[in-house]
């Protein structure tokens, strides 16, 4: 269990350190410190294993430097303080590895319930009619299916298994509406919704996931423009499972 939490922490710190090193302008210390805190909080069972420092560095564009190291004495202290973990079962024909792997599936089920209640907001349900409650649960189930699909893409691309991190990174990609008046009819306008080009890190992430952003999006037709004037070309390319 410690190894799994430690792997998540080291992967997160490595990605964060790489982002700081590649920054072209000074970075704000506050959001980075909060990100480190969230990373250690989610993996608290191994957080004490690491000594993490965010140092000022005037020689780099980010003006910050992430320094972290492993406390060699932590493993011995953890073993003495935490004791051992014992599983008791009436299954006699499984190996210890098979028993442990099956037991840890409980954590996956618990994580699924947490995602439904937090990220997907399945509870509380404020609907008063049964069909609306069922529709709400169905939409959350579809969202969870997409969540797990993104997780599988991550694993296939060797990007870990935290869809939340991918969504946080890609959430900064925005779209913009280009509005042009029509010469033939000044009372109408042409509206084109374009996708802002991702930065280098976002583009690399999309490439690893096998996703391609469209150049334009289909936007609702303007109330003052001709029907279909806001329609744009392009569609997202989704890899097959």
C-alpha cells in the first residue's frame, strides 16, 4: 500500500517539477503549494516519506524550483508504528497475491461511490419526479463510464490513472466566438466558434491520449443571424477502444 501511494506522489511531483522547469514566465507560488498539498493529502499514507520544498530561484524563468527527497528513516518508523496488515479468508486455493488483488478491488468500488457523490454530484438529488431522478442517475452513470474510459486511455498512454488531473489540465483550453457582420444584410451577423490552440504541454497530453481537437465548434445560431450561420466545421477525433 505504501508503494502505491508513494508511486502516486512521485509521479505527481515529477510532473509538477517538469512543468515548473518548462515555464517561460514567473509562476505564482500559492497555486503550486496548494497543488502539492492536495497531492500529499490524497496519498497521506506515504506523505511523511517525502521532504518537499518549493524554493525561490532567480536563475530560472519560473523563479521557483521544486526540490524533494525521500526520508530514508521513514520506512523503518512506519513499520514499527503501523504494525502489519492481516487478511482472513476461507478461500484456500488462491495465492496471497490473488487474495490481495481481489481485496483491493473494494477500494475501487469505494472510489466509484465517492466520484459519483463528489465529481458527478449524484447526491443529493433534488428532483421530485421519479423519471427525473432516474434520468439524473442515468446521466451520472454515463459520465462515470466516460470517466473510466479516460482512465483506460491514461493507462494505455502510461499517464497514470487519475482522470481528474487530465481534466484539470485540459480545462484551460477555451473557445472564442468570431462575429462578423454580413455586408449583404447589416442586421445579420456570421458567428464562428473557434477553439484556442492548446499550449505545448496540453498538445503533448492530447497526442499521448490519441485525441485531436477540432478547429471549430458548432455553436447555437445567433438570434439576429441567419439560421445555420453559426454552424462551424470540425469534430473531435476520438480513438476507438
